[in-house]
C-alpha cells in the first residue's frame, strides 16, 4: 500500500481538469451520456431553456430532456394533456422556438430528448381544442376519428358519456345555438349532430352522440378508456397503424430532421400492445434514436428483453440507490413503532385493501366492463385476479402469479372463476389488453396514490417502484442490480428526482436517516396519529426552506386526500382539512449528528447515481441542493446555480453540502461526457476491516472507482473506520475530489473519506 501524496490540484481544478479526452476507448452505449430534465411551461418556454444552454453545457450534460412539447390545454404546467399532435405548443414558442432551442443546443454540443404521450389526449375545455374528439362528438361511431378512442358505444346506449359538468344538469341546463351548431351549458360548448338542430330540447339531447353528465357519474358510467382515473384524459388507440401515423407524424418529423435525438415514452403500460407499439416506433425512428419507456418494475420484475428500447426511465434505479442507503434494522423498528403508534395494518394488508377500494370505487366502470366481457360466471374472478396481481400488468405468456397469490384470489372468487379469467387473459387478445390496461391503472392509483400515503413508517421508501414493506436493500442486491444493468441495459435511464417523485432526493436523504435513529421520531403530537407521523417526517425532510409553512400545508393536504382515511379529493371533509396545516412541526431541523448523516446520504446517492451503469438524469436544479415535495411543488420553474458553478470553476472551495453536491455532479457529468470509456463494465469492490459493511464501492473497469459511506450515523456510533481499507484494482488511482491524492494497492478509508463521505478515483494513464 502506498500513502496518499499531495498534489497541487485542488477540488475546483478537478471541475475543469477532468474534461480532456485522452484515448479512444469504446463508447459504453449509443445515445446520451446523461440527460437534464426541463419542465417547460408558459412561464418557462423554449426561449428560457435556450438561455440556460450555455450553463447546462458547462455542467457537463450531453442532452436536454424536455417535458411534452405538443399542443396542450392552455396554461398547462406539465403538457401531458395533449390536444393536437400536429403542432408544437404555441405557448412555449411553437415549432420555430423548438428548432431554435435545438440549434443553440447543438452549437454547444447538446442534443434533445422529447417526452411523448402516446396513451392519451385531453378532454379539454373548450372541447373543440381536441379536433378529433370534437368530430367524434359530432359524427359518432361513423366518424373517421372514432377509431382513435376506446369507446364502448353499446355500454353507453349509443352515447359517449361526457362527465364534464360541475353539478347534475337540470331540465333547463342546456341551450341549443341552432345557427352556431352547438349546444351550450354555461361556458361549455358541445357540437350538435347533423340534422338535430330543429328538435325540441329533450329529443335533441337524446339524439346526440354524447351525453353531458355530472363529473361523479364517471365512476360507474364511463364508457371510454381514460388515463388512470382522470376522466379528462381520454385513451388513444395507437395500436391502430393509422392512429399511430397521425399522432406521431410531427414527432417523427422532428427526429428525421435531427431536431430530436431521443424519446421518453410516457406510461407505456397504458397501451394495448406496448411491444407492438415500440416495434412500430423503432422502425419509424431508426436504430440511432435513443428510446426509453416509463415502465414501473416491481422489485423482482425485469423489463421484457424483446422490447426494442434502451431501457426504462429509471425508477428501478432510484429504488436501489435509496434502498442500499437505508438501515434494514432501523426501518423494521420504525415500522414497529409506526404500527403501534397509529394502529395501521401491515404493508401487504394495506396495499390489498387499497386495491380493493380503488377497483370497486374509482375504477368501478372499468371493472364492470371487464366483468361484462368475462361473463357472470367469471365476474368475481376478474376482480380478485386484478387485486392479486403483484406487478403493474401482465404481458403475453403465463401470468406471473405465485401459488400464494392465486390462493388469495381463489378464496373469495372460487378457483374455477380465477382459472377461467386466467385462461381468457391467455387466449383472448382483446380481453387481455383491456385487463392489462386496467391492471396498470389499478396499481398506479391504489399503490402510488393511496397505499403510499396510507402506510408511512418511512416516507423515503414510498416512491414509484419502491416497496414500503421492505425498504432496505443489501449491498449484494445493489451490486447484482448494477451488474445486470450494465450487461443487459447499459443505455437505460437512471433517476433520483423527477417531476413525479413525491419527494426529491435531497428530502429523501434526510428522511432516510431516521432508519439509523428510529428513536428520533418519538410520538408526534396531534389527535390523528397517522397525519402527525406523516407531518413530522415531511417537515424533517424539507427542513428550513423558502415558504416552508405554505409548502408543507399543501403537501400534507394532498397526503390526507390521497390516503382517503378522513377526507378525499371527491368527498372532502372541510372541518378535518382545516386542521391539517396545524400538524406541521415548528422545528423542522434534524439533530446535528443526523444532519451530517443526511449529508452522507445525499452525496452518496449522487455519487452512486452518476457513477453506476445507465444514463443518469439530473432533474432541473437538482445538481445542487433541491428540496421539493410532491407536485406541484416539484414542478416550480427551474433555478440554476450558475454563479456557484462559476465560482467553483474559478477555484473557490465548496460552501456547504449544496455546493459539494454541485462539485461532485459537475465532475461526474464532465467525465461521462468527455471520457465515456471510463464508464464501462461493473465490479463490486468489497472493503476489508471492522467497518467494511459501511463502505459501498464499485469499479468501472474502464478506469473508475466510486466509494460511498453507507449508514454513516451507525458508523460513527461504532467507532468510525478504524483500520478499514478499500482494496483497489491494479494501477495508480487519483482521488479527484481530494486534492489529487493517489493510491495503489488499497486505500485506508479513514484517509480516503476523511474530508467527505464519498470518493471518486480515476486510474492514471487509463483510457476513457
């Protein structure tokens, strides 16, 4: 072993010194080296993104990932409510603005990735903004656009139920404009069917191809496929080649013109035939376009190897990075204390109860359609099989149900009914598609939007793809995941914070330390123990922050409505909701020793994410400290730390964890951009010594070593690193964040990790 030796290089030197490419090592995978997600909105249009390009290029990212850019509902802050697939959104600057952004990005060496929404369109107000839907309302099933949407005309008695009214309509609620060819209800307009304008009002209403209805009727009477339980997002049948062509022409033109180099496919599980869709898309965009899918994988589920994509958008990676930095013993103790304090059921029982509630309540119309298709003898089997499914949706082949899950389904429904439905899923493509689409909606709404809010021992574990009942991951499991990712999906996306995460990585890093010190939770005060527990963890996660009280109140209100224990979105209890803000603790700060552990978590998460296999995505502003709660809090306009990065590049030392995170992020992004060969292969690096379990390290055989401190609060309580060391692969290794210290043979962890809880080493004279 050699001792570290001093060099003149400083940490800020690293931010600029790591950029030169040295050798022509092989590119680890085609496509982006990294992506940076920007949430576009009228307040942050293409021109604002264009102004940020020089900064983002200096940060080191290779591609900008844009939220949906096609025409959407006016004022939309997210863009997933598409109204017109043929036009780039005017509120963002239109197609000229997008092409100008692409040109500026290209001039700085950056590409663009688009988020596209094939599954659904908006049911907007005014309705005529969705031209295809407006034509269907006017012309009915004979409209050439009727094939665009999954409409069960028979179930609706020949009419499409439109649950868009704020209250039940009365006899004088509607006024026909016979000259204008529309039917009015307040400010709402509906097209009149040809030849019906002269009819008396009752006959006129009955003669339309639609029935305007109170929004509550959607729960039981809806006869079109929608996105989850959101009735103002209508499903689109992109499995139809003509519909695919019409809805993708503009996106394909942008790819063909070189404006766009990658696509993120939103909610692929909602499609009738995801693999068929992806094959058609791959043929259209060619092999050079990077494509990833928003696919939520259960812990032991794997992405279909036949899909022609680079991988997922990365929630599976988020779960592994969070989990390996969570203390298993402490999280189990938190669960015990939580159950005792709140009286809550265990995770499995909670998840099943929420699935039953959502399926028989919010998704009652979808369940009824499946039961009609299956027939009365199998109807009970449909419900129980949907509840029992352990993954978001089944795919062709034998449904993945273990004997225990089958037994749970068969107990109330009968083995024959369950077997009959399984047989239908296997042999009837139409039934299988609708069953799978309903299953995906059920999992999303019952897990992400109910059970994750109702079962809360450790809130950092309640993220998409997570397992609140088993939040911790062993180092061996983490290494196995990374090795498989490098082998099978090296171009897959990885994320820590997104526009959909309920808590940003920085917030989760603070909450997760409670698994190392469960006693800190204590017994939060308040007549509702569940809300008191959630409020304390949420406040500790956010800490001192701008507009803290308002942001906490908004997040807690959303939490109680989603949990649906005392109030809900559709049945609000104003008296209960008036008490919610009062549960936010006045002291939101962690004890000093846990604040240091949160720093170790935050920097460790950043290092693992940016050094592990895959294509990492940095969410807007998350290159530095970024504490955000659930949307809309996490979709606020981006703030870029331009001055801080410039100061670091000029030689200043980082000031606090926020700038430490920025320095680490920039160093790794620049390495990925300029020396991609460093990020090839994967090999665990086990430490040796009394604290070996607290070091999580791996080598990228291309010439990179990453080491993070794991469970640092427990480590400090056990006496620190002592004689623990990290054996290194052959060669001389430069510690990029530690004034250029170098090691051979092995590195004493007490020295390697003395200044910060993470280390990044590059082999001298190596490739990349």
